[in-house]
C-alpha cells in the first residue's frame, strides 16, 4: 500500500465528508484559499455571463473587494475564487436556476443592492492601528445572510481582539505520499463584546464544514474569505454575548507546501540509497494558517491538544510528550499528545518519519533528546551535551525552571532557517545540530554550539514571554542572540567568543544599518507580507549589541535582575518594549532614564559616528549619523543618541567600564597628557569612531610596538572601523592599510578575520584596476605568509581558535597565489584521491576548490561524489567547492533534477 493510507479514520457525522475530500487532489496554491462563500450557490453566479461590477455589488463587502489602490485590495484571482464558490453542508443555498433566470436574478438583485449601497454602504479602508478597529456597520442579528454579506466590511490586517482562542483540540492526518492532509479542529473562544462574526486565519486550506455553538446553542453560519489578508470571516445570524465561551468546529483539508513553510515533505536517503520521506512543520512567522484555521498572531496565546495519524513504521514528534497511541485500520496509528502550555500558534510543531534518538537528563529531571534520521543520531552527542548544560545554566540564570517535561532537538535534511525554537520540539537543519566524526571543521563546531544556545534561550525569550506583535521581534531575537554569546562563552570559554561577537555585530548589522534603506530595530509592521523582512541582522545582531551595551552601562547584575523580573512578570503572556525597560529600570543602580536612552536606539534607524579630536588635555567629541555610501545624506545631522562611552588611554589600559553618557551633539572629556586614546566600542558600543590624524598615527605606532596592549576584539574592531570609514570616503585608505602593517606579528583569529575580510573587499573593489589589484594581492601575501609558516601545524589537537584561523586564511592564501598554500592543497587532494588519506576538515573546501581550478576532471569527479553522498556536511562542502569553479559553463546552475541533485552546465531539464 502507499506510504500512508488515504482517508481519516475517526467517528462522527463528518466521516464521509473527510473521506471523500481526501480522495481528491487539492490544488497546491498556498497563496489562495479555496474557501467558498457560504450562503451563495454556484449556480447563482453564471461564470460566462457574470459582470464583475455586479458581482462586487452582489457580495457588497470591503472584506471581499476594495479599490485596487488600497492596501489589501482584492485581485482578479480573488474574484475567480469567488466565482468558484460552493455550498457547504449545513448552510442553506439558493435553488439552482437556468442561465436566463440567473442573468435576470443577478441583474434585478444587483439593482436592489446598488440602491441600498448608495444609502448605507461605505467602503472602509484597511485599518492598521491596532486593537480598536471595528467594522462599520456591525451586522444586525436579524439581517439575512445576503444582507450580512452586503453589510460586512472588516478590512483590518489584524484580527479583532474581542474574540480570544483558549483551547484548540486539533486532529491532523498528514499523507506523506500524496502530500495532502485532512483535519478536524475544535477551538474554545472567549467573547469580550457582542459580535455576530468571528474572523480567523486560513491560507491555502479547504474548509469542508463549520459550526459554532455554546452550551445548547448551535448557530448556522456563513463564511467569507479574503485571500489577500489570509482571513476567513464566520458570519452568524445572532449576536455572541460577552463573557461567554463558544466552541468553533471546523473540518478541513489541504496540501503540503513546496517552499519549506507550513507543513512540507523533506527527503533523505538511507545507507542503501533508498529515498525516504518525512513530514516537517515550520510555522514562524505566519504559516500555522497554512495547516489549520487559527488565530495566527503572537498575542492570541492558547493551549493546543494535538493528535496525529501516522503509518505504523513512523515516529511522530510534537511539542509535548506522547500520552497514548491507538491502532487504526490500514497499518495506521493515532498518537495523542499532552496539551501544551499556553503559547502562540507559530510555536506549534510536529514531525513524522523514521527517527532514532539519543537522550540525557538535566539535574532538574528534564529529558533532553537528539532525534535524527536513522544512522545520524550519534552525530548529535556534542549538541546533546551542550543542550543539557545550557538548559541548566538558563534555569539558574533566569530563575525560572524550564516548564516542560522534555526537550527534543530534531535534525532534518531540509529546513528553511538554521533552526526553529518550537517549545519542546526545536527543529534544526542537520548541519546546525550534527557533527560528523572526522569531517567537521572548527566553524561548524562553533556554529552548532551557538545555534543550540540561541534556540534554547528562546524557550524563555519568545516562548515563555512573547512579543505582542512582529514589530518587537527583536525582543525575541535580540535577547536570544545576546544569550547565545554569553552562554556559549560559559560552555567554551577558550573560544574567545565575546571577541568574535564584537566583530560579527559590526560585520553584519553595522553594514546593513549604515545604508539609507535600513529600518529601526522596532519598526511598524502593518502588512503580513512585511513580517519576513523583520528577520534580519538588525533584529538579531544590532538588537543584541544594544542590549549588551545597556548591560555593561547599568552593570551586569542589575541588568540581569531586571531581565529576571521581566520574565517572571510576563510569563505565558505577551510583552512590549516598555515592559522590558520598566523591569530593568526598577533594578538599575544609577537612576538612568532607561526608556529615554533606549528608545533612541530602537526607534530610529542607523547608528552614530563619533568624531574624536584632541584639544590639549581634553578630547572633543561630536556625533552624527553614519552613512556608508552617502556621508552627507539627509538625517546625518538630525539624529542623536545617548551613547555610553568608555575611554582608554596610553596611561589607562584596562577597561573599568566607568561610563560617560554622551547625550548632546557635542561633548568634551579630560584625557590628560597621553600618547593615544581609544573609545572602547569593541566591548560595549554600537558606533564608529573617527580620530584626528595624530591619534590614528599614535594607535598605528602602538600596534607596531606592542599590539597586545589592546585586546583581540579591540584590534579587530579598530581595523574594521578604519576600513568602514575609508569605504565611506571619510578616511583615506592609507590609514586602515597602515594599521595592517603589524599583522605579521598577529596570531589571534579575530583580528585576522577582520583584516582579511576587509582586504578582500578592497581587492574586489580594485578588480578592474589590474596593477593596483595585483599590488594589493602581493601585499596581502607578504603580511599573511608568516601565519602559514607559524600557525598551520595541520594537527587535529590545535585549539578551535587556531583551527578557525587556518580555516579562514588558507583559502585566501590559495586565492591570492601563495605557492606554499597551493602546493599544500594539491598535495592533500592527491593523497586523498589516490590513497584515501584524510584531509583536515578545516581546509577541506579550500583543497577541493584548488583542485577544481588546477586538476582537469576534478569538477566532474566531485560532482559525482556529491550525487552519491548522504552526509549533509560533506554535501555542503562539495557543493561549496563546485560553485567556485572558474569554468563559466560549469558555474551555470539550473536547479535540481528529479532526484534532488544539482544540474550544472547542461541546460534546463
């Protein structure tokens, strides 16, 4: 039989409906809902003769039609959907009629509606202002179904707040073979004010039947659909009463998606090369609505009671532990899971497939497990150890126990994000959780640890306490990114992760935030299509840097106490930024106006450039907004920040974090009689500093004499700041280049990462200037050859930082023509191919890449290995190398063939 038998086994009056629905293929159109307009029979709207204007008047609703230039306007595709409306069981349609009668009926009814509309109908523009939006006019409980439809004008991108979900009872039967699913759902609703409609989300699913009742009340209803807003409106013949609970019951069906969103099918091959399938979910930010009708906004927290039908040989995983399993006909099993804690819909998750696991317990008794496809779970030992330790660390640090009995970390072959923090079932892309023995580079080791600590921080920041709306996504991601660094540094203190992070924040967030196209950390999100755009380096790295800056400024202990207070006060609820600032302010020791200070950082775009000029024994400071590509852009001189400054000098080398808060455009600080001074943005700032020429020269001289006076992160940030100022035209390139002269004496990874990255960017800028580019490459080789001779031992016992330096610098040495590096790469490749000798994992991609450039036939050889490789890390290495081929024909990548393999240079298939 098929992988999962067709049909949903259950009892009740809807058996036949669901069974029949599962027999038919459901068109896969996630962008359009096929939900019909209840109360209008198909025969009433004869497609060949229907006039669009009269159709619009017939439906008479801003929910279904608005002017095309309005946000959320109904498109022609939506009108086509209306024409395909069908009558659903339980709702009385009008009798079928002939074409001639239909035309006459539609024409006469349209005239009547026009007359009524002239007097009473008002098209309402979409309301985006928040909770106070109400449709106008409200449907009367005595209105006919048609009049309800004509009167209904809800057009808000956000759902009304007077209907609150409390408990979902959700049953799903995913058919992995046919990539379809069917389901039943009951959700308890609490009503806070009188209403004769319920609006909820749905996208690309077929609602087969709907009913709403409470106590002995059972109300017939009609449903309207707005596919632009991804909403359904359930219209009722009488008012729902405030402070009453009602139960909404829905039967539905749909398709798996093909874009790694909602519910989708992931593929893998077992050790024999057999293709295997698994079902996986990804609901953040707005994709739960692709799988079941729901109130799909973060503020609509509820409990979820989930049951799943699976094939007997499969395992089903969900947020909560399994309660019981029931055998069903056709070699199927129905699994019931514990009801979840109160949470947002985007955190619901499940997966079905063939999985194996390894487990450990925390000291508090939480069962932590790594799940993966057969043969790979053992590769999760490193992640499992980190997960157990960091869960214990967070429980202690946040002073709130992890609230669930179990925490599953699932590795899947195909996943849109690096990982997703679903409460109790965190899902990872395989290479972000599993480390293959003998085939893992240092970057992957660090990445796995950081990803685990990030996602487990979300169990508190995001899951326990959730932002009220997506404009405050940074409350989730900024805190998780900050804790990722703090926790990983606790787990692996010898990685110098705080120094790495200081540079990473600048590399990712500052470069984006220096453009005119940037946005504030907390930006208005009025349209659901804009939600995805909030998942960027500003919500992650910049937010983490700003929070870290505040943590140092207020002192670590008061800040951490404030965060504990924030989590405790808002547990199982939603919070906004004011809740956070109030909690931290109550624990601050220096009476700072935290709200005023931090609003400037999160509510205005960009970041400051501080110009620091020596004035005798003082330093004069001036702040402006920094633009990378437009130094004189509008807004340069209007933006102001409250900037915590920490000053170091040649006579004060250690940072005591004794901050001065710069609040005005200009300021002045005493420095005394010193050789050089440095504003320590590396440890506690999100800003750039431009010094006077004399101070730049003094800093460069100090680097040449003894670079260890500065910490590794200070050296890295000093280099990167100088290059960014040069890119913008503020500083001459001679300044950052002169700073790099000390690098032959540098042995630390972080400064080399900063220098080589920026020198690489400069080389790319000079690509069309032959002599200049050649001279720069010679200079790069001259200053970097010592690290090849002294820092590359090719020994697996090297520290992670040494391995990172080797991994990052070796491919650049090959690229810029280092004879020693190229010879080493080709020697390693030859011994690997001829004698199966191992290649250090940190240079594996560089070795493959150099062989492709230099050894004929290597591209085809490695492409064939890629097609037969099952290890996700090795597939990634091979694909990375294949994409770097200098052959223009080979570089053409035409997607994937039927087996999921890449198609290179051979045309479309």
